[in-house]
């Protein structure tokens, strides 16, 4: 009962934050539209404005996740190619982890499609990149890998919520210190973090992304 009340309170908080954040994004999108009207296709500044627009779109995806968590809006899963999402995010991930961390992609060329909310997948990748950066203050390597996975009945029986069939496996690894054993069970809790208030972020959201 106490845990349910706690999650309900977190949901209300998430919904309020998402509502306020949406108001800020509305202003950003409005000014982006004005700037795009002023900068024609040949203007070199237009590409910078489009980057602002793409960043705002990703932020809008985060608000959708918060609203979904607070049960005020459903997620929008659809058929997507994971490799396309990763390749589209690569420039942003590179900037996020910094020049001291090498980003390597090892993507299965014939990867299967998955049904997922692309905004959630992008947010997971950004969260993992930020955590990898924080785990490697002196530099290192972050690797993103995809592969097709055939889960047999025998293997599915060893897993808790997976049926036999064809799946896509997305793996992210870094050369940082790793996650201590004592907190591994907590990493999928909403807003769980080991960062203090003076860190890069006070909380982190790690949603489940695909089925």
C-alpha cells in the first residue's frame, strides 16, 4: 500500500512537470517557426535552427513519457528500425559523451523491425550516454550494438516475461566502472539515480521501450 501511494505521488509530480515543460516547448516551437520563416533554404543558419527544432522534438518525446507515466497520455509505439534510430541519434550522442569518449556502432545490417515508441528509445540512449560519460571522467569508449536474436523455448523458460520467437537485441557498453551489485535491482525504478543534487541531473528516467 505504501509503495502504491508513493508511485501515485510520483505520477502526479511527473504529470505536473510535463505540463509545465510543454508550455515552455510551445514557446520554443513558436520561435523556431519564426526563425525558419526568416532563414531560407540556402541560409547557413537554417541548419542550426533545425537542430534546435530536433532537440525540442526530443524534449517533447520526454514529456510524452512523463505523461504516460502519470497515466495522462498513452505512449505511441509503432514499427521502427532500431538501427535507423541509433544512426539518427549518433551525432547527438557524440556531443553528449564528449570528445574524450569514443563512440563505436556495431549494428546488424539486416536487423529486424520492432514495435516501440521511438521517443522512448531515444531517451534511453541519451540516458545511457550521459551515464557512460559520467562513468568515464578521464575518457574511454562507449559501444552500441544491435543483433537479431532467436529465443528458443528452452531459453524463454529461463526468462520471466519473454515468449519464444525473433527479437532484436540492443546492447550498450562502456569502459567505465560499472554498476555496483547492491543497486542493480534498482536501476529500472522511475527517477532512481546515484547522482546527488549537485550532479548533472537530480533524477533519471529509464523507461521500457520495445515489445
